[in-house]
């Protein structure tokens, strides 16, 4: 790993799609700053399409894709992607049939109750009612922050029941199925954006901050961690290629500025 400031501008100059985590990557203390929103706007204006890839709930993702300057949004750890149609309607793609996702979610809620019995200081995420597919257990949003030992116990309960579980900076997200953030991103890029898998390594950059971003750090050679990723590096098998000097939303702005500067150099023109 090296500092993002040391990245080869020629590599960044070819980026025209940015996949980004949301919580504590785009946001700072839960809020989207004016500078981060401006960075999204400047990227879009200059031909760089941004796709948030988040564990966030379907209700939040519906808002993001309709209100933010983004191309699409992938939510609930890869369960779906939402994209606005040219006529303003919403196109939806699911990793599995929605009825199956909803049935699996009922099983997950039972497992979550078991996890809360083991870790009573945790609670269901406040946005659980707005989720279509997964469940989210809050460890650092409206409670805590809880120690990693408690987070690991929550994850273990889900995994022992055959579910997948990953920790974001605020929640433990759990789901059934072999999909994740990276698999839905690859499908979206190829099938919806028409970017050949062979082209994705040089054209797509991912930026994130937490263990549940690891599949994307592994999938994309041009991967960036905002500075707050440092607290998780020891637990990651697949780490980001570069790390920003700044954390949270300021780190996203740092990355956006470097990509835009690289694309404006004569070699790119």
C-alpha cells in the first residue's frame, strides 16, 4: 500500500467509473458534506460515473439514486441495484428473485434475535423496516461503538446458521446467498454499463473504509481506502492499493480531486 498522493496519474487518468462505499467513505459522522456532494457533482460533470455500493437499506438507496448525482446504486451488500431510467422511472435488478430474498430475510430476522440475546448491547438497525433482503444489526450507529469482540460474536451467530455476515463501520449486515458487493458490481458494469470485464481493471476505481468492502478491494486493482480504513488493516486479507491522507468524506474529496486532475492532463486528452 502507498499514499494516494503517490499514485501514478496515468493510471488515474483512465478512470471513468467510481464505485464508492457510503457510510464513513462518502459521509462524515453520518452526514454528506457540501464538499462531498460537490465532488460527486464535479465527477459527473466531467464524465466520471459514480455508483455507490453500500450495505444501506433499499429505502435509502431509492432516495440516493433519485436525488444524488450518481449513475446507479447497489444496496444491501449486493442484493440489488437501482438505476433511473431516461424517462425518470426506476429500474431494479435483484441478485435473486425478490420473493426468495424476502423469505430468506424472515429466517435472518430469527437469527438476528439470537445474536441480540448473545450481545444485548447491540440492537436491530433503525432502518431495518426499509430493507428488502438483508438484516442489519447496529454496533456503532445508534449504540456503542461496541468492541470488535462483540461484533465478532454477532457475525459468528449468523455464520453458524449458514448466513454470510460482514461488518461495516456501523452495522453487521447478514444475508443468505453467494452474492456480495463485488459480484453485483461486476454484473452491473458488464450488463448495464456495457464495460467488458477486461476493461474494468483500468477504468473502474473503488473507494471504501471497512471490512465489508474487502471483496471490492480484491476485485479492483485501482482500489482506495479513506484514512479511517487504517484501524481495520490488520483484519483484512485484501487491502486497498492506496490510502488517502484524509478520512471519511474528506478522503473521498481527496480521491475525486486526484482523479479529475489526472484526467485533465495532456496525456489523457
